[in-house]
């Protein structure tokens, strides 16, 4: 789970840093490895004698709607990584915690304990600090407008994906398939498939590494999905949240090592607030489980 999340984020940033510019291609890579999920799903179902869920018209409509939302979410995430340092993108993505709690309150009427509200305030404050720090975070050749769009897109992606960790393996496979189909149509309209050979020749790291980057990115995101779902299936979403919390500082450190991202006082403070928020949220969830 950790390997997939960190590798997927860093490889996507590397694609853009080395000269890649196709955002829909990057979106497509986040779900195009869905056959790996299908193989995992099929093997588990076969081993345990589980039958596939009957596909009713209502369920099919739900899958299609969520598949479109998934494609939009992946596009917004890729857009953010195109214009923001990987460390900043990772810290902004931590706002998913706050959105998850708010949507749980609105949609399922799930009660938010004081620790949850504390986490929402802390993580939101971390995002605000990063926004105030954005003038020092511009990548070479990136305008102020693109940086702002990157912030908006990354935060929006966190909001759309806030419930993704609760879906079942079968559902995630079908949603990935539909999201890939949507991204493929967008790529065809944007002529991204035809642009791949030319982009590979212009890739700063060389054509061979261009294709290796694409394949590795697709595989890494499937590791992330499979690891997250496996963690929830074998243990709990609470433990999955703890593992996600570890991804933030580790991913940010790797971004500093591989891309030379700046990591000044405000970003350190933002990371500290994000981790504090995750700890508060996790402890609140633990207390709720203990009381029940």
C-alpha cells in the first residue's frame, strides 16, 4: 500500500518533470492497470467460491456515474501534480481526511466526535498554510495562475476521492474499468494516443525510460488500490487510515530527495499539523470502536 501510493505519486511527478505534458494520459495511467485488480478479484472469488454480484440496471447506473466521477478525480489529481511539487501535492491531499469526515456527517449522518472536529481544523489549517506559502513553491516554467489551479485541483481531487477507500474489491475493479474507458475517450479526443511516440522522443530521460515510467506508474497505482482494499478487508479502515498517515511524511521526504523540493519552516509546520490531525482522527476512531 505504501509502495504503491508513494511510487505512483513520485512517478507521476517525474513524468511531468522530465517533459511529459499529457494530463489525460496521466489520468488514464491511474486506472489502466485494472486487469491486475481483475486477476486479484477473480483469484479470491474462485478460491473462496464467491459469486459475482448480480449487475442490476440500478447498480450498473451507479457504477457508470461513479466511474465518471473517478475519471474526473484522477484528472484533477494529475493536473495538480503537473504544476505542484510532489511534497506539496501530498500534503494537500491529506485534506481528504477532512472531506471524508464531512461527507460522512452529511450523507450517512455519522457522528463526528471532538477528535474528528479537531482533525478537520488541523488539516484545513495545514492546507491554508501551504496556500500562503505558494509563492515559494512555483516550479520552473509554471505561472502563478497554474499554481493556483494546481492547489484547487488537488484539493478537489481529495474531496472526490474521500470515500474511495471504503469500496469493495469487485466494485473498485469495475469502477477502474469505467474510469479507464472515460479517460480513453478523452485521450482520443485530445489526440494523446497519437502524441505518445513524439513525446517519448522528447522525454529528457530517454524514450525507453518514458515507456518504463508509464508502465511503472500504472502498476504502482494498482498496488496502492489493492493494498488499501486488502488492508480494510483483512483489518479495518482505521488501520488503513494510519498507513495513509505514514505516506505523507515519507512521500514528502522522497520528493525532497529525488526532486529537490524545498522543505522550509512553513511546509514542516503544515506536515506537523497534518500528522497531528491524522493522529487525532485515528485516536477518535479508536475510542469510538473501544466504546462500542
